[in-house]
C-alpha cells in the first residue's frame, strides 16, 4: 500500500497540453496580425516578439511534459502518445517562429495575397488543434470523443485547402515573378506556411489515435 502511495500517478498532462494549445493559438494569431500589418515596422516587430514569446513559453511546457514522463508511474494515456503529441504540438510553434524569422532574415518587403491565405488557413488549423486538445480529458464520454474526431476531420480538410493554395501560389510565383531573389524568398515562406498545416494534421492524427484507443 505504501509503495502504491509513493508512485507518482497521472500528473497534469492534459492541463499542460491545454496550456500548450493556448500558446499555439496565441502565436498563430500574432503571426496573422504580423502579416496583416507587415508594412508597419513597429507593429511587425511587436507581433514578431509575441510569436517568439509564445514559442518560448510552449518550449517550457514541452520540457515539463517530458520531465513528468520520467517521474510519473501511471499516465492517463500511453506514454508514447503523450511524447508524440507534445512534440508534434511544439513543432507547430517552431514553424510559426521559423516563418517569422525567415521573413526578417530574407528581408521580405511585402506580403502577397497567397501568404495571407496560407497564414489564415494555418491559424484556423491551430485553433482547431487547441479545441481538439481541450477535449482529451473527456474522451471517455461519447459526445466529447465524437467532437474530437469531428475537429480532427476539420483539420484534415483545412490541410487539404492549404495544399491547394500552395500549389496555386507556386504556379503563379514561377509564372509571374521575374525577380529570382523574390521568387526564392516567397517560395521559402510558402513552404513554411504550408508545413504548419501539415504539422497540425500530424497532431490531429495522433489525437484520433488517442480517442479511438481510449473512448
């Protein structure tokens, strides 16, 4: 009995997932504001700093989850699922930060309509990731499990939309952009933004697996 009492149980994994999801949404919203106000240098810097802050805070949560995994004997879901999910979520914010830094490093001067469209789809994916994650503590309930699966399907559809926008943007870029330097810059930005929705889909696939195994 004493041994059982000494073993760390459960931890606060779901709460940490939820906090991380909140930072994903915060980072995505700041990123959207950055590209919408890109011509304003002061606002651009402000929102870039906010993306960086969200990414750093989320890194701390990822480290805490991985630390807890080593200390907790009984976890609410499979250990590999916890590890895979928190790291996949962290990849989303890493890419938002990468996109923000790449715009600065490459000295991108103006935003195209396709950057705005891809950014919007990425932000919508991020919001749905947060919603799906928030449902994890309740997936033993049929309605919560169904809502989580539905949200994951929405992420899949948004990722498909981002793929289509990406292909159209690339086609337009190579047909119409005569400045090779601008072409290289924008190609890199498009690819990073499309990768955000890919990582959101990775999280959705992991959540679907958790729901199917635990509901």
